[in-house]
C-alpha cells in the first residue's frame, strides 16, 4: 500500500509538472519573440537625404518658422557662402551624420538663448526647410520626431561621400609607431573619415578591423602615447592635408587592440 501511495502521489504531480513546463515554454516563447522584435527593429533599413525625407508642405511651414525665429542670427538667405546651414559649410559639418544628429542640435540649442520659444514640431519643420534649401529632394511623407527613423536617414553627398578637407574632424585607425625617435604616426591606417566629438567615442565597435594602406602623422599627441607603441590605435582629430602625406592634429587616442595584427 505504501508503494501504491507513492506511485499515486507521483502520478498526481504530473499535471503540476506539465503546467510548470508549459509556463516556462510560454515565457521562453515571449522572450524569443521580444528578442526577434528587437533584432528586427535594430535591422531597420537605412536611407539617405536623397530619398526624399520630408514633404513640400512641411518645408513651407518650416520656412515660416525660420523667418520668425532663425533669420535674425543666420540671415534671411540660406544660400550665402557664410551660412553654416547650407552649401559647403553644411556639408562639411553634417555629411556622414544622420538627421537624428541634426535634429538633436536644432532641438536642444536653437534658437540661441531661447530654446523653449519654439516647439519641437516647428523645429522639425525648420529642419525640413533646411534640407530643401540644401537641394535635397522632397518626398511624400513628413519628418517625424521618431529618433530611430531619423537615425536611419544619412546625410551624404549626391554621389556618395565627398573628399574630406583640411580642418575636418576625422577618425582613423592604424598601428602606432615612432619614426626617428620624434614623430608619432599610424601605419597601415584606414582612410580618415568624418566624425563628431560626441559620437567618436561610440564608434570603436564599428571601427574597420582590416588594416588600411595609409600612413598618417599624428600631430601633438598628448599625453605621450609611448605605452601604446605597437598597438592598434584609433585617432580622432583635425585633418591636415599635406604634400608629403596627411596628418591628424590629435584630439584623442583610443587603443582598440593590443596588437597591430587585425
């Protein structure tokens, strides 16, 4: 009878065990679905400002906002060569960045001294006007404040990235070496690419792992990078185009690998 009671108790516990298993399986399914959803969201397709990121109506509203709140500082004519919101100055500063970066700057700092005087929706319209005045084509849909959607739209030249000029803030990576006991440089370095101070520290994970073919002189590295000689280093700084080879006036150095072998 005792053995019978034990078997009966064990059989009675089967439904409970099955319920627990079902609950665990259900929870796991939810977790997997959430992970898949996150992965799908992270895999959001990217586009560029040449694909039509704003509507004509939105740009027209933005023009009115610009006249009321922006023209007193930036001037009524966006086409002037000195206006940082258009032309070469705009391209030099914003190319290779995204509409999320541009909107963040407008939203958080403009108008100077009166940031709260203009609603975020109006600032978004103003950004549409700025895009229009830079020759980027109109589309059917309006810009929205969705940070992920804005981050998926890249600012680039019509034919792709334009050549980086002297004075541009760039990032490059290569093997740290000392030449003639006096000049630091990166060998097997990647082509200098535009960057921004607020984003440079976040790009090490996406830094190309393969070696480049450039030799870049490092100007004014401080403090001394001696401890990282022979390491793979990412350098952020201002590009100096020179006849005898390009240089970077260093803002920061970051070790991305303890070996020069990719």
